[in-house]
C-alpha cells in the first residue's frame, strides 16, 4: 500500500490530520472514508487493518482524526455529534478536490452512526458500512454515566475514557439527544452493511437489529462472532475489511480493469510499517509479511512461503498439463513443500561458512493411474519451469529507478 498524508480544514477552520491509503501501483476503482470510534483516532489498529484490506482490493481509504483528537487541531470539548458529521462532509470535499469523490463510507462504533447521518449530505456516496454502530448517538452516554450529573449541573466535566481524560460539555449531551437516527436510517435509501459482534459488551447486538429493522433494502448483516467492540484481534479487523471490500464491489462503479501505473511484470511495495508488503502481479494483488515472532504482523505469507508456493503451483500445473496431453485420469495433485537452511555436512568441496538451502517436495497424485504413470509424473515434476530455474544459474541485475 502507499500512504499519502495531508490535512484539510473543518467548518471552523481547524486543520484535521488525515492519510489516504492507496492500492499498490494501480489506480483505485473507488474511494472510501473511514470514521473512527468515539475518542479514538485514525491510528487505531482496527482502522489500519480494515483500510489495508480495502486498499488491497483496489479501494483507496481516507482516514482522519476528528476535531480535537489525534493529530487534528481544535478543542474536543467544543465538538459534538453534529460536528463529527460536518468533519465527514469536509473530508469528502477535500477528497473530491485533491483526488476523487468518495463512493463508500465506513464507520466504527459512534463513527458508524455518523456515516449514516453523513451519507445523505455527501451526494457521491453509493454505499455505507458500519461496524459495532449504536442505533442512536445518545448510546455513548453510558460511557459518561459517572459524570452525567456533573456535566448537567456544571455544564462540563472531565471524564476518563479508555484510560485517557477528556472534557465533555453539556452541549455534547444535548446534541446527541436531539438526533433521531431511526428516521435517518429509514430515509437512507443506500445499500447498507451492518457488522456487529454478538459478544460486543460496549454496544450491544440489539443496536444492529434496530438499525436493520429501520433500514430499507438492500441491507445486509454480518455477525462478527467472538470479536470485541474495538476489534482488537487483528484477524477480526482484517476479516471486516475483506468482507466490506467484497460486499462493496457489488455496489461501487468498479472499472473492468484496474489501470497499472507501472509496465513491469510484478511490482512490490513496502512502506514504513515492517514488514507488510503489497504485491501486484499483473492484475492480481497479493500481500507478503513476516510472522509475529520475526517482527511482522502475519498479514501474508513470508517471502520463502511465496517461493515454495511458486514451486508448488508450477509443479501441480505441469503435472496437470502433462496428464491432460496424455489423456490420463489425473483427478487431483497435492504438493507439500518445506524449506530450511543449514550448513553443509560431509561435503569436501563445500565452503563450511556458506549455508545450503534445502527444499523438500512431496507429491500426492489422485486418480486411476498405474505405477508406471505415477513414476512418469514424478519424473515430469522435476521439469517444471520453476524447478529448472532454481537449478539453473540465474543472472540477476539490480538498478535504481
């Protein structure tokens, strides 16, 4: 992915911090805006994982810090739900001016409620997705329950949310209490995806049911079983992004073919975040990473896993091609591969300081084949192009662009 940082102004003239996550080396077919949860920021792990999954599928994602949060200017105490909606509209205007009008809104928790309200104010929006959204903005009052009396009596109070302190004014409570979300949902008239965990103990699952009942078709619901409200498990947030991308593809104006910005056969791109790496092979998007124990985030196979995958795929394809040409009854091929590196043993001509790579390949052949045919396929496996490349002298030239 490629992340482009920029700022835009809200209605009051404050500079809001944003970044746009773009697909690797291809033109996005759609642009989305992500609204984070109450008092969160654009750097929440769930925001990053969902944005990465969407960009992997060709959707550019703008995420930003609402006024007074994260790296954005402004005083959080002066904000409210209405100002969050205004911030989303300002983000859409900035995105339209600098890149392209957004067609998808994604919101998490209170941000989910905000995107439902904002959708009617942004003409380009064609689909809306929410994650753990409340059925009414005033649901967040339960987070302020210990301070409600003080806020109402003294017009403001310092509250603690998620280990951080914020000043909340009475105008915030008045604003969220004035919002009739059920009416807005009924008038949305845009494709709506609701994602919610039955185990969500911050915003109960009944909120999703209420929104779903009020929404017009097309509407969809996906249960995020065993996920917590903040999607703190990376697998949950990645799953959310993958599902939204698949669902949105039905409603967004996707181009028949993504436009490459490079004429190379394969383009690989990594940013500051170790070691997530986006790969574009022709028109096919892939992702590589390192496992957690090596400092990665395990978002994709490691480089050696990809090498083994290449050999395995080439082996299976070669056997399939040969059997088809011979008219043999080959039903299925399973190739099992492993890689390890160690020092040579009992090799007089080997440099004892140079490690040797070992690849083991075991092939399962399924079908009505006799032993001679099976042995012939084993022989053919060693003739697959990738096998030959690994055994050949490879000339590799590297230069800077």
